[in-house]
């Protein structure tokens, strides 16, 4: 949560991780949120359709369908490019719905021509380059022609694992220092 205390009438951002590792098809999860001083917990129902083959999604396929910006070594890796393929016979409007702006900045095309492709990018914020994280971005695709068709939402995992020699050295140095402080050898 982005705030420890919330005043009456105020709001806060609460991150809920929705793990779909063992799900395929329509899934629903209902996390319960307990509020201090309230007798009744609140529930939020979240529904999704988990695709067995995300690279064959319709009307838009994302490739790669998991954006892994991991860094294994000293060379900084801060950006990934991905392709959005419009599999429909209509031009589509693409709109960013959600992401965690404190970790990365996504860039999406505004439209994708019928049966066409366009690229997007995710760039890690400079202050988060040294951190590992599991986040996501969600975008909506809808026909440009303004038909009454509801937008279709797509959520794409964005993952970063950082393993560098300097990070290992820092970790080792901290554990040796902690061991000496506790009287260990």
C-alpha cells in the first residue's frame, strides 16, 4: 500500500497480485481486505480469462507475451521492445489502462492497422534499475471506427531479476559483516 494511514475520505493505492500460474480459462478470485476498526471485511472480485497460448490472443497478440527485463551481469539492461499484432480486420485503438509508474514507463502505439503490427517499449525508471520486481501493464484494444464493441483488456507480465557480481559482493559483504557483529567466524 502506498500509505500506512488513510484519513476518512482519502484514498490509497493497494497492489493485489493475481497469480494465474495454475489457471487456464475463466478465473475469478476474491481477495478480502480487512479494515482496522471495521467488523466487516471488504471483498473485491477480480475476473480474468487466462489463455493457454497467449501468443494466439485475439484481437491483439503480444510477443513476447511476458516482458522479462532481467539483468544477469554488469551490463545494464533497462528497456525491452515488444510487438503488438492486430489479428482483426479492423484498425484498433490502443490505450494504456494500468501499470506501476514508480517502476517503469510503457510506450504503446496509439493505433494498429487491421492485420498489422506495431511495437511498444517498457523502460525501467533509473531509480529502479538495481531492483528485482514482478509487475504488469494492462492495455485496452478497441475498434477505431467507434463501434459499440467493448474494449478488450490485456495484462502483460513485466519481470526483472537483477544478478550482478557487484550485487553478489554487496550481499556477501553484508552477510560477513552481520556474522562478525553476532560473534560468528
